[in-house]
């Protein structure tokens, strides 16, 4: 989760990280945070072990107050509070 937060918040250099496709405007308009990732449905099981495929469902289920934080430390703290409470 922390690595996905770093990718979304721009902590990594854009040239060094893989392309991260976020949902287009209005795709998830009714619920959740603005950094939701669209799920890819593949016919083969080849891609199911890729990082993005494993983390998408968990990332999209996070509440806004966790995802839209300003620092990595506050993201870690809010994520841990969410897990343990």
C-alpha cells in the first residue's frame, strides 16, 4: 500500500516507474477517493500476480481520509489505524 501511495503522490521519478493508469474523469464519480484504479479483467491468469493487479482492489477500498493525506508518515499511521480498529 505504501508503494502505491508513493506512485500516486509523485514520490517516484516518472521516468523510472511503470505507467500508472488512473481512472478517467467521472469513472468513479459517485464513491470513494479520486485516485481509484480501474480493474483489468484478463482472460488468462498470467497477469494476476503483477503488483498492480494484486493491489487494485485493496487500494480502491481505502477511504478518502487515508489516501488523500499529504505525507507518507500520515498515510502509514492512518492505514494502520484503519487495519487495527
